[in-house]
C-alpha cells in the first residue's frame, strides 16, 4: 500500500512507482503460463496458413515469440490483447480474456493500491492492453513499411486515447511488467508534473499511434522508470509518457490496466467494463472470469455488425500537427 507521502508524490508528480506489490508466483506466472497456450495456438495457425515452417514448440515463450516475429516480421499483438481493436472487428477477431488476467484484475493486492488513489467503488475500465515488445531489431520490416509495431511507444497521455466524455473521469493507469523492464528493455519514461496542465494535442499518423508533437511538449524533463517483476507504476490520466526502445536481446512484456470510480464514463462505451470492487454494494462485483469473457464476446459480435463508434477525437490537420 502506498504511504501518505507516496500519495502526495503521486499528486505532485503524476506518477508513482511501487515495488514488490504483486506476488509473481501467484499472480504473474499464471498469466505467463496462460499465454503459452495462446502462442501455441498462433504458431499452429501460422503453420496451417503456410506462413511459418514449423510451430517451434520445443522453445519456451520468449524465444518462441521472437522466432515467430523474426520469421514473419509481425508481432500479432491482437492475438494477445484482452481488448478489441478500434476498427475492422469481425466475428473471429482474436483477443484473449483468460482467467489468469481476470484474477489479476480482481486481486486484492492490486485493488488495494487502486482504492488508495480513486476510492472504494472501483470499475475495471475496458481500455486494457498487453504489450509484448521484442528487441526492436526484429521488427525492422514492420517499421520500414510504416505498420504499427510494438516498438517504442510515442509520447501521449492516456486521457488522449479515450473519448471526450471521459475527460472528467478519474481514470488511473496501472502499468505492470511481466518481465524485467530496465531502460535497455524499453521501460516507460514520464514527464513529471505534466498531468497538471491541460490535455495536449495528439497527432494521428505515427506508426506507433497517436503522438504529442515535440513542438507542443518538450522531452527534456523526461524521467525513465525501470521496474522489476512484482512492481507497478501508477499513472495519472494526463501524465505524458512514452516507452524507450527495446535494445536488449529479450522481450519486454507488460500489462497496462485502467480503473475508474464506478459510474464515471470509461471513454470506451462500446467496450465492456465491470465492477471490480464495491465497498457499498459487494453483490455488484463481477467474480466470474467466464462472464467477463462473455461480455467481450458479445461486444465482438455487436461490433462486427456495427463499428461506427468514433474512438479518435484528433485531427491530423491541427496546426500543431503540421
């Protein structure tokens, strides 16, 4: 649990690194094991499609993932994400909403920290992501073609990637490394105090997604935040942050999970969230991983028919984007 001094630091700086919050053996290792099955399914799909010569099932997750990335030039991020993409949803769009991720989302260790910041009525916001970033040299082909690659993440505020109805929502991001996140592995880097200003202009069109241009926000005050397994990083919704490039020979694997007080807009109304904790109405809490998965399956079926929802508020013709 963060101390009062640490919560004061979060209020001043807009971010807070907490160490040894999560037990890797009980909360993180099961997620890794679960994703082994996802990667195996992906590998066999690629072999059947003629895109991979063999499934490489003699390798552990990290070297197997990097081998697939190296041979295909793709990172297949949607196969691992616990959320749907912002467009082109079909009835077979892959996503992963496994019980181990749900167990983390609803764990007391995590929710106790969240409660200390946003209060006891906690809603699991649907903007949840997993990032498996291979060494950047392995995604050179994606970068060269301008496709979205899980390389260095561009500068942004999490408030800038949700719809305007959530501008007043107290959305808290909890960034969790599943593997070591040193500066060499591509940890996050943040600009202290940047949450105290307004929402910055974000320009679409970058291979890594929306980006705050340097003419709007300088990078000279940026501070890297290296973390180990079991640590968490709390981010205010308007704290400007990015990630460094992964220049190591290993993957950098992380989850970014978001929570807000129950009843506040999530900024993604077409995607399903749920009550993760309620001190006043415990019966309203979702405790069934299968029900959570079914909510996403229902959303996928609905969005495959009607995907007219506008996720992006930004215009590339804005003066700051010139």
